[in-house]
């Protein structure tokens, strides 16, 4: 890690159930209030919806908003917050050289059409022929195009003027982890000066809940912190958007940008989830960064989902790190592709305030260091994908 350019996070855009922006999220977490969740609108499922939001502030044209589905509006809005936070919003000269790496869950189903088709298929004398006819005639032509994550990149480019290179990822948590990993590698290698990276997820909707219910994933029947949901627990799906601006330290210094944190390392892996493999994977990722960690001033912010057996396996692995732990999913829920970037954003806030937020749940252990200077972020997917990152505080007086 010593032969690469130093990479800073100079902008964070966060849109969660805790509010708009990083400061609103931190104020809520630091205040120790109860996790904001909804267990009635989509009962029996427990979800973390966004609060009221005026998309006009980041997407001023109503025509732009109308042609976007909710997941795209969430992503475009969060991206705008990150660009604004990095002080490059509206700066055409800088935006021309800003690259983009996007991870997103994809588009939304046409629920009324799906419902009508399923109802009609039960009465049809030839269900297969009926299904084929209805799919050909009832689905709008843009439905499948709207499911492509690269449309989010295109809308960010159109609305905010980010016109550097663009890459998109689809594939739940692994997509979000690899998006950040590749962004870090490109900036560190000098292949990019600035990269906008992040994702969006609109999980608070019936079609998404159905998709995950088929795998027995969603949390239902009552809320509990991620560590305490037990063998019958699950994932509290969230609607959230999270974007970061990654920038080389030299470039940021030259333009007088304020760094939020140093991103030293991102590790990504994918195992078969056989017994002991999550622990082994996180152990290898920890070993790769352990030499850089000062345990007196470090802590873990986990993106654990609450789904078993992955959550218990992650907790066992974290126990070997010997650091204080907090689970962020208890408060913001789980946003699949967007989760890793959201975890990193919260990590930036913790470093800037020099402390952890209060514990919630049995897995949140250890007192906050007196001066928090390093945060290890984890993201273990509900089905596949294991990631880890190391964030460090930057003392702006000497850049150390």
C-alpha cells in the first residue's frame, strides 16, 4: 500500500431514513435515539423508508424527475449531495475530469400489471399461452431498459454534468464493494484524479420485498437490532442512496479541498458460504490491513444484515479483531448495492467527530476510543460477497 498515491474521500452524499446528508445521519446516531423503522406499511415486513424529501433541490427539472424511477431519483440526489460536499458541483472544468463508478439494484416492476397477470393466469384455460400473450402486450417497452444500472450513471451525467469515464455494477453487496475497490485502485494508480462512486437502492417496495421473500431474506414479525434477530431473523430492507468522491491527495490539496478521511484499503471476496468460510475470509482481509491498525484508536463499523447464519459468523470473526464494534444496519437498514458506500460515509462522520455512536444490541461491544482515528468497515452480503475497508482520520494541519 505504500507505493500508491494517497486517496482521500473529499465528498459524501448520504440519503437514508436518518435524514438527508451526513450531518443529519450523524446527529441522529450520536443522539442515541431509537432506530427509525416501519413495521406497518408493508406488514409483516420491517423496512427503513426515507423520510419526506424534495427532489427539486438536486433534480430541479420536473421532466428529469418524471422519467426516473424512485431508485434513480434517490441515486441522482445522493450523487448531487456528494458533489456539493466535495465543492465540485457546477464546476464544469472539474466535472469534465470526474469519473463515475455506479452500483445499483436496478429498476422496479410494474406491480399493477404483474398483479393482473397473476390473477388472470389462475383463471386461464391455457396459463402458458395467457402468460406469453400478456407479457408481450401489457409490459411497457421501457421496463427492461429501466432496470439497467447504467441509466443511473446517465442521469447523474445529465443532471449534474459528470462526464468522465463511466462504469456500472449490478450484483447486490459485491457490486457495491467492488465499485469502491476499483475506484480506489484507479485513483491510487493515477488512472483517475477524481471518481464519484456509490450506489442507490429502493428496497421499500412490494416487488423488491417479493424478490427477497422468495429466498426467505426479509425481516418480518418485529424489529430487533441486527445482532439480536436470531435464526428466524432477516434483513430490514432500506431505501437509501450513498455516494463518495474519491480523490488523490495531491489533486485535493492543489484545489484546496477539505478531506473527510483517507481511504487506505478495500478488500473484496466471495466465498461459497460453507461453514467457517465467512470467518476465514474476514480473517484474511483483516490480516492484510492489521499492520496498519493502531488498536488504541481504532474501531469497527459493521454492515451486518441480521440474516443468519452470516451475521453470527461475522460477529465471531469481528471478535478476533479485538476492537469496539457497532452495527450500522440497526439504524439505516440494508441497501444491498448501496450499503458499502453508506457504511463508509458513516465511518467518515465517526472519524471527524473522533468517536463511535452509542451501542444498540448485544453485538455492539466496547467503549469508543478516546480519540478515534481509524475505522474498519465491513459488509457481509445476505447471500454472497464479503468486503472490508480501512478509513483513517486526516489531521488537516499537516495532512498526516
